[in-house]
C-alpha cells in the first residue's frame, strides 16, 4: 500500500513529465546535427555509428554486468533492445527523405496508439483527436509539398517500433532501471551494426565524423535512453505516449534551427495542434499511486 501524500504523488508525475520532454529535446537536437552529415556518410551508416558509440558509453557508465538480469526480464529486454535499434535506424532513413518534424509527427502515431488504447476518460479522446488532426494536416497529398512515400513508410515503421519500445520499457524499467538502457543499447548494437557497417562510406571513420557521431550518440541515444526509462518508471505508458506527441514540434524547431528546414504555415498549424494535444493531456493527468 502507498501512503505517499497526494502532493508527493503529483510531484512524482510532474518530474516524470519534465524528464520525458527533456529526452525528446535531446533526441531532436541530436537528429538535426546528424542530418547535416547524411550527404557525406549516409543515414544507415551514421545510425549504426550512433548506436555503437551509445552502447559503449552506456556500458562504461552503468556497468550493468555487475547486477544479474532476472530470468523473467530477459526476453522483454531483448525485444526492448531490438525495437530501440530498429526505431533509430528507420527514423534516420525517414529523416534523409522528409523534414525531421514531419517524420517525427508520423512516427508519433505509435505512442498515440498506446494512449488511445490506454485511455479511460472521454476528455483524453479530445486531445487525441486534436493530435490526429495535426497529423492529418502535416501530410500533404499532392503539390509542391508532397512527401516522399518511402520516407513516410520508414517513419510509420519507426512509430510501430516506438510503440513496442514504450511498452517493453515500461515492463522492464522498474526491475532493471538504468541497466535496461545499457543492455538495450548493447543489444541494438549487436543487431544493427553488423547489418549496416559493411555498407558504410569510408568517410564514416574519419576523426571529424567520429567526433560528430559521438555527440549524436550522447544526445540522441545514451542520454534519452536513460531519461526515458526514468520517465517510464514515474508515468503510465499511456501518459508517456501522450507527452511524446510534443516530439514533432520539438523536431521541427530543431530542424529549422540547425538544418534550415522550413515548413509551411499549414504544417506549423498542424504541429500547433499536436502541441495543444500534448499540453492538454499533461494538464489533465491524474496522479496515480506510485508503488
């Protein structure tokens, strides 16, 4: 039984929300930096480098081998790591073809699906509807602003991986804490790096690219992975998914500031709808007992 006072539980939820949004901001900045060197090394090569460096960093910092992984957590941990790796790989392929903010808007349909299935109150569907409207406005069907369909497909596939990543992360975060991020990234590296490093450009291994890759690994993988697990430990998976709907706005701002990606007024309006959905869901979050 939990005897924490309501104010303490509310503070627990607020801290979780701040951590989740910080993870999204870090990921978006790292993605924008990464996109600046896609023309040199390619999306898949940089994704593999980012995952490999992030795995080394997390293993060195966390040292998860000092604590055994419970048998019941091994398969969920493997699935968590697999989804983490493919989520990163697929979204980089999307970034290479369509603007970052729009790619993330499509990707976020995965967490939104979790929010829809996890909702129990009618007003939550209002915010979900607002987010869905924003997503619909973001995707032009024809004309000068039409999107690459392959980029859309990559972003949607990444969203499916993101949804599974959230569910498995919620399952293992309480038992493994920071160890889950380290083991998950290591498992991602074991799967993703062999699949992509053989096709990488020789420029990937130059000192400058390796340095940029290290910065991207910290911002987009190592730091967010640890932050997200802390957020998932404090928030229900449905609320985490709703907060994640702010990712398109954060991604669009990073893409504009770092890469110079300019969106249309209609696309910014769509992102505003998604931000409104995220803010509304956060304001209506009812703090729950923390075990």
